[in-house]
């Protein structure tokens, strides 16, 4: 019941996470907003059914079973930053289509502080739609990739890995 009440009132809406970045990020991966499980665990892509960490395992040999802190250190060591387009919102559950009253993160401020970012990867169509609504063009090259969410059954894990190879290509 407490989680339902948190999503009913904008003043009590959950806030997303701070960005995770190393010193020299080349790729900024933006999700839409953390799932309920991610918020509970205080971890980006904290739902074990989400394919994000398995994709990073396939692309960069970051073992998806490692402790979160170690996965993040390895990811940022590969010049990848993580954040979300939405800072806070009202939402009942984890589905992106349930997001209401989104308040956006300061993506432009992040890009100004990190001029080394050469590619922005939008994790799914909702992140892409919100990002483009912010009208940051021509901030950096950006691409919308298939969502890593377990709700995205349109693509197999293998198809997602193939689409996400652009991340590895921009981190070298």
C-alpha cells in the first residue's frame, strides 16, 4: 500500500538515481526511469530479468553475476555512463506507459560537464521519446536501441546484443 501511495501524489513521487560515470565517458546510456525493483535495490537495471547486464556481459565480459559495485566499476572503466531521462514521475508499477508527470534530468548539464560523450544510447522507445521531447539536438549523436526490459519480448536476447554492439564500437 505504501508504494501505491507514493505514486499517487507528485510531492511523494520516487526520485531516480544520480548518474554513474567515470572520468572520461564516451557513451551515455539513458533509460526512461528505474523499475520498482531497481528503486528497491538502488541499482540501475536491478530487475534480474532485465537483459541490460547480460548484454554488457556479452559486449564487455562484465560478468552479470558480479556484485553491483564491481559491474558498475567495470562499466565506467569502459567509458560508459548510466542515467535516466526522467528524474521523477508518478507511476503505478514499473511499466513505462504508466509514467505520468515526468520531470526530466539535466541531460544538457551532464553533456556540458562531460564533453567526451560522443554517443547517447536511449534504452527503448520511451527513453527516446522523452529525450527527443527535451529538444537537445544537436547535443550529440544519439540512437534508440531495443529496450533491455523483460517486457520487451519483441527481440530475443541475441537480437538485443547485436543491436547494442554500437556501444562497444564507440568505447574503443
